[in-house]
C-alpha cells in the first residue's frame, strides 16, 4: 500500500483536486460530466456548508495530493438523510495500491460518526475497477439503471452499490 496521509480537503487542495477530476472528465466515464470544471465548480462539489458531509485528500510524503474522496448527500429530500454517497478519485498512478479501500473505510467511519446508516456508490457500469472496489469492501449491488447517460458517443448504464452501516 502506498503511504499517504489523510487530511480534510481545504481550499488549498482545490487546484490539485481540480486537476484529478478534470482528468477523469476528459478521459473516462467515471463521471458523467463532459467538460472540464472551473475552480468554482470544483469548490461547490467538494466544500460543504453542511457539517454532515466532508471531502478528504490523500497526501504523499512529499505533501502532494494523490487522490480525494467524498462523503456527500445522496438525495436532497429529508427522508434520505440516513443515506450518503461515497465517491473516490485517485491519480491514475496511485490506482491499485489500496488507497480506494482506505478511502471507503475512512468514509464509513465518518458516516457512522455523523449518524449516517447507509452508504451508496453510484458507478458507471463499465468502470470495473470501481465496481470491484465497492464489492470487495462489502457493498452489495442493489440496482442497475440502464441507458441513463451518454458520454464519448456511448450510451452508458449506472450500477448502484450500497452498504448498510447500521440499522438504527
């Protein structure tokens, strides 16, 4: 496993996080955004007014950001407040080194501390690495939404993975 520290994502991390996210926008179907984001758009995605939700970064020994992960609102309606979404983005050269598992574990800890009972992963069905990450960490496939997105001229499916953290 790569040695990286976990920190709460701050304004200072935004340029590095923006670079990571824009890579995924431009080169993958991990996100369904199609155009690179601005700093302000990134700020809105990862910095939250609501203290229930949080974004974190991995930083290497050199202090550089090697990935980020987010605990965010699943749906805006109050009945969903017991559920949150877990999202992980890593620099491509840090994939397959155990950071995804570490990120999910940290997000689960944060969720439990904040009274969140269920975590969801919303994943493009062709993103096998993310499907494998969530499955190997105890998330169950709970849905398949067919033909809901289009990117790079391809019609795409979404799969939903969930982990019930607590029944209360």
